C-alpha cells in the first residue's frame, strides 16, 4: 500500500472545527501549559458525537438488548444492531460478520481460541484444526495482543510458532535479507498467519493484500490486527483479502470497553463459542446446549451496548471527515515530524525515516537518555507522549532499543503541536548534559 494520496489536508478552519469536538483539548496541564496530546495511538480522545450517543442511550432507552418484548428493550436492541450495521459498512463487511468484544485483545484471543477448541458433539472444521506438525506464523513487529495468544495456542496444541523478521529499516523482512523469506516460512504446514496492518511502534504500513494472498496460496487463514489502521486508513476487508480483522473503539475517538472482530461468515459459523452463558444459546437442556449463529454466539452475557453505540457514532464522524483526508492530514504531520527529528542528529527514529508506507506513530530514542527521562521533560512542557516498549518487547530488542518515546498523531493534531514536541525535545540534551 502506498501513502500517495490526492486528498487535501485540513485547513485551519476545518482543523479548528475538528478540535471543537474534543473538549479535553482545551484544558491545560503542568502549571497552565496548553495540552499537547500526542498519545492517540494508545488511547485517542473521545469525540462529542460518541459521548452524546452514549449519554442519549443511557438517558433515553437504557434496557437489556435482545432480552425483552417491552418498548425500551426493543429500542435498545434496534440501536445496538444499527451500530453493528454502521461498523459493518465501515469495514466493507456484512452485518452478521461483526462481533462486539470488549477490545481488540479479546477479539484476537477469540480467534486463537477457535483453533484449539471444538464444540462438543460436533466435528471440528479442518480449517480450524491445529496440532503437532502444524505451524502458526506471525511477525516480529507484533503488539503483545497479536503475539501472546498465538504463543499460547502453540503451547496448547503442540503446533510450532514461527515469525517473519524485521529489517534494520523497520520493514518486514519478506525477502529474507536477515533470515528466512516469507516463501520459506509459509508452507503447507501453516494453518494461520497473523500480522499487524500498521506497527504501533514503527509506524510501518504492511502490504496486507500480499500477505493475505500468500497465506491463502498455502491454505492458511489470515488474521489482521487493525488497531493502528482503522482510525487512520480506509479499511475494506474485501480489498485487503483477510479472513479476520480486529480493532478497538478507544483508539477510534470512541469509548473504552468496546472492540470489534470482523470475520468471514463461513469461518465464524465454524468456530466454537469463546465465552458461554446467556444470549449466545439456541436451546439449553440439562443434557446439553446448542449455540446461536454468529455473531450472537460470541456475545455472551449483557453487552456493552452504550459503548457499541458510541463507537458507531465516532465512526460516522470519521466517515463524514473522509478517511482519505484524515490520512492526508496525518501524513503531512508525520512528514513534518520526521523532518524535524532528522535535523537533530542526537535523535534516532526507530522505524522508517520517510513517509512512504508509513503511519502516524513515530518512535525515537535520544542518545544517552532513557525514554522515561525524555518523556518527563516533554511532560513538563505539556507534551504528552508514550514511553516504554509499547507492548512490543521483542520488536524493541530487534531494533536495539531498551525503550522508546513515541508520538502518535491523530485527526485533531495540529502542525503547531508537532513543533511544540520538537521545541520541548530540544531541552533534553541540556537537562541531562549530553551532546546535542
């Protein structure tokens, strides 16, 4: 996927209107300094559309969905299912292919669980059958949420876990420069290939269609972590060619406590339930239980209905902005930040140093200064960025970084905020007495 776009960036007036939808951005921090929020890759701020939708649900129609014949329950159910339809439209899938979870981590665990458990009394679909001799393929740039579930799946089933490496530039080593090439790693033993769309550390935008097609060519299923792409890029699952995709609401200007799993309908129908209880059943007898069809099969118990509705409202707002324009705006900001960091020889960007096939998360290290100390200096100036390993320890080891400072940009980020980060960063060498 290329970062090339013909869309225009937001002008000052448009950006002011965007920011007006996020009241928190007007607050001050650290002795009255303006808030410069550059941690949207961890949690974005919530748009008033999402807040208002949640509040309206709670104040006007709060009732259990799928559980009553009274008017409030009917209205609550209608709004909940309309939220599902909105999200299905956003990803280009069918409504019954959208499963609500509590976050992307749960979504990815749900898929991994389906490979190691079968429904009692039913034959397991061979596509989901996994055991000794089979292989699971991931990449070295995964967030722990798309790494640890597959480690656990390998442990439970006796399958072998393999991974695609990362180059020094922060790209997937698909051609085998530093290790096995993709063609060597994907074999007829591979049952599933899980990979991120955009690295939460490096910002790398991976060639999803190429990876999904390669998996399909050997009969493997593909699982996409779309957490860092869904808020920033157009996400069409048919175009991407994947079998599953997961993302979270709290990175998309929406609520916490709500995530999405999109899965091909035939695969969801073949999967066992992840959590059991109320709402996900067809019939229950003392002798046994049969389960509802997807997506209800995977939504046991009372769902986070208000949060689902809030997420749908945030997505509608994003669609009104236009994902092409969101991408163009963030790309311009990312290139501005990369150019500024390049002017500071004591800073090393961890990941691609140009804007080609790159998202808006930029991680870096300062020579001789720990990332946590860098973050403290930034915070003292009102600049809020993320420090640490960002739930990607193996990737940090590969990139020879104990920890990094990460600035992650969003639709509401301004050029002035990028400049404020650079100005605050210039204080670091003086504070810690290192060469600049």
